[in-house]
C-alpha cells in the first residue's frame, strides 16, 4: 500500500471510531432518560427533561413535586448505579479476556463474582457478631468485604492457571468453575445459618438487583469504579502486545507481569464494588466485549472505553426490563442478563470451538 492509501485507511478508521463513541455516548443518554421515565409512574421524555432541569436548578414547582421526588430520590440514583455497575462488569470482562487471551474469560464464569458474593454474604451473616464486639460497622465494610473476596479469588485463579509464565486457558476455565462452586457451597452454608432477614439479603446477592439503589450506595462505589474506568485505557498497549504472546510482548518492551498484576487488581476492585451494591449479575462481561470485537476489532484502545459505555447501556436496559416485565413486581436483574447472555454464550461456543481451542 502507498502512503496515501495508508493515511486514507487510518482516517476512515478514526472516523469510524469517532462515530462509534458518539453513538454509544448518545445511547447512554437516551437509555438513561428512558429508564428515568419508566415505571409505575410513567414520565414522557420531555417531562423527564423538565423535571431534571427543575431539580438541578433547585426550583421545583408544586405540580412537579411528586415527579421530582420519584426522579431524584429513586430513579436517578438507580440509573446512575446501573451505568456504573454495567461499565465496571463489561470492562472487567474485557480486561480478563485480554489478559488470558480468550473471549470466554469473564468475572462471573471465572468465579470472581461468586467469591466476592461469598465474602459479602459472610459480612451479612456474621456482621451482627462483629457489631457486638466492635460496635456499629460503617457502610463501607460490606463493599470492602466484597472487594477482598474478588481480589483473593482473582489472585488464586491467576496462580492456578499460570505455570512458568504461561497461562492455560483450559485450566483457567476449569479453575474458575471450581472456585465458583466452592464459593457457592460456602455461601450455601451461610444461607443455612442465616435468619429470615439475612436470608432475604442473601437472596438479593445471589440473583442480583438494583432495587436497593440509593445516593449513599452510588456515592460509595463511584470512588472505586470511576478510577478503574479511568485507569484501564492505560493498559491497552500492554494488552494489545499480550495478544501476540507473552514472549513477544516482553520483547516489545512490555512489563508483562506488571500488566497482569495491575489488571488483576483493577478487576478485583471493579467486581468487588459492583457485587457489593448489586449482587451477582452474570454475562455482561462476556457479551459486551465480544460483541464489540465483532464490530470494531480487538484493539483495546477502543475496546476498553467502548465496553464501558455499552456495558452501562446493556445493564440499564436489563434493569428496565426487570422493572416492567412483571409489574407491579420486579424481576431480579440477574435473571434478565442470564436470559440474554446464556444463548449468546452457547452460540459463541458452537461457532468458535476451533478458535477457542476447546
């Protein structure tokens, strides 16, 4: 190819990338507006805009008081939390897939979410005994417990799957299933020991939901998730090099082990914070990055931020379905994402067995 042809190809690629991010950004705004207006009290998009403007300016007229209370107190924090959790789960999936060089890697399938949920369940069931010894525990205790479980599970998975600097995909998947089953069994023991109130909380963790979203929860997890979303693009070059192989990445000047350690830490932070406020929500981390790879290719410089945006869109849409399909009741959001993700996962297995080396 001539230099002019290469420049033209690069210009077209940049244009496609710009269009992609404009579409995804607009999608986040549109879906968030629809989510705020959807529910028992339906609000038209124009009404949502008017209410948000009134809330932000602090001048809410009397005829908007009820709508403003619903929007500002219930739906807005829930929507923002859905965007944050969806973005963190999708980015975690993209990181794990890039790290292990396999599109089947996912925090849910690898047992990371189950490990985080087990530690959170332990805090729910055993927290009252700690209160008796130490006094009231701060709200941050539960997210920290989930983070510790995610970090320990991710580190254990990495150590089991890696030998002599090489990561076995088959070992990764099998170890993930085993760790997830072990965490599920231990969570079952805690369920057996729990009382009625604790049992309801544990059911929330096992099925996933944004129903308990509040401004306090959103403000607690945002300082954990937002830095992860800002940091992951800086790993793009290393993950792109790792796609060629660890030896090749090393010869390109990539600090391979450092990239692995930082990626594992960021996955643990993102998954731990997400599980702490929403429970186990599966398949977001496998569906979103793979769809984007099919559409835009494997370049992590584009894939990682695009995964964050599409993950937020997917989870907010799933939450809208969870709230509306069985009104006035509410489906756990984990059921909706599993209904979407499980058929996609089966399709991925059936169509990509050779490339996945399974």
